[in-house]
C-alpha cells in the first residue's frame, strides 16, 4: 500500500478535529463519537507514512471497526437527546452510559460481529434521524440520505469489485469525511427541545 493512502485518511482526521471542536460543548456524545473515527484515521496516516503497513494492519483494522461502531452508537445517542424533552434527558444519558459500557465489552469479545452490529446500528440511526427532521420533508430525505452514507459506503465501496483498490480506498475515506461533516451539520442546525414533560 503506497504512502498516498494517507492523504484521504488525513482528510478524515482534519474533518473529525474540526467537527469535534464545534460539537464538544453542546453535543459531547457526538463529539467523542466523531473523534473515534478521527483516531482510527490518525493511526492510518501514521501507518502509511511510517512504512509500518503490515505491522500496524491489525491494530488499524481493530480501531477502525470498533471505533466506528462505538462512534456511531455515541452519535445515535446524541440524535436521541437532540429530540428528547429536557425532563427525559437525564434518563437517556444514564441509559447511554450503560449502552456504551456494554458495547465496549461487545467489541472486544465478539469482534467478528462488529460489522453486522454496525449495519443494525446504522438502520436505527436512519430511523431516529428521520424523526429528528420533524415535519420538513426535505430535511427528512436529507437526513435519511446522510445516515445511509456509511452503511452503503461499507457495502458498496469499501470492498467494491468494480473499482481498483486505490480508487475504492480514497472514495471510501472521502465519503467518511463527508458523513462526519454531515453529522456536524445535522446536529448544529437542530434546535433541541427544551420543554418539560406535561404533568
């Protein structure tokens, strides 16, 4: 694998860093989730520029897969919080912590199931993002498209038989970077619900 593979990995690192800084104050779950994608890409940058391609292959793969699943779960929790009533948020956050801890055990014990778990989590995030859009039909379609990018990217681009390895690698990572920025845009333009639950 040539050092040029680091170029689009660096794009993910820079996009994730930008979005982390923008989201960390009001959307900490999503900020941490996005940073996991950035961490995996940062390892990729070092892997290809250092020439330690084979030596770091296993750790890069593990961090990429585990970080992607945990990152998506954190982002999905944030999507739930963004549309929750203020009185519901403490309970959602507590449930979120339980889910995160459970997921940490899952990615270490059942590594072969990370990809199917990611696809299932993606479907859940698509449904929740659809609800987040409210009555705006244009937003609904955009959010569905946005949250569909990653599962489609994994299924159709990452291991594409129609594209050579270099092209599929760069397209995959460009789409990851675009998806990360899309998450920031979606949350940044969402007005959180602040009403209390009716008594």
